[in-house]
């Protein structure tokens, strides 16, 4: 095991507005807010759904592949450099535009993030 799922990230034009929508929809609070990012989760020390500002956001058109779904996973890890090597070994491919950003073998993006201090260490057994 390299890491644990942290947040499912959803691109959108207005993160706080979309977080409020999902907060009401699923009955969980908005636990983090900034200008470009918001989180809905059980509490401030629990993984959940992240809403990320995408300035040129074009909404998906289900099931039109010309306008695909726009989400990615954040995977929390204890050591970014070790996790980077393991992801490459497993067949992940680095993506441009940021450190620790990869595509899985099918091309889906995901990010490695440092384990937040509130989360227990990753169990590597």
C-alpha cells in the first residue's frame, strides 16, 4: 500500500457554492473553505469531497465523451518521494502542471498529497 484515499476532487467554477449544494444534499458540513477550494466531510479530520476552482470549467455532458466527467482522487502518503517512485513502478505516468500529479494506466488523473497531521500514519503492511 502506498497511501490512502483522501478526497475525491470535483472541478467547478464556484467551489463554495457547490460545496454548499452537496452539504445540503448529503447532510454533511462544509469543513474547509478558501477562495479556490472547499471540502464537505464528516469533520475537519475526515476525508471527503473537495471542490476545486476551475476557471475555464466546461460542465460534463452525460454521457457525451467530448465533455467528460471532471474529477480526480487525492491520495495521502507519508513520504512523497517514496510514493512517487512506487506510483511510477505501478505504471502511473507523471502529468504536466504540478508536482506529484499522475495519470493512472487508463489516463485518470490523481494527486499524491502529504498525509495531514490529523490522519494516522499509512499502514504499509
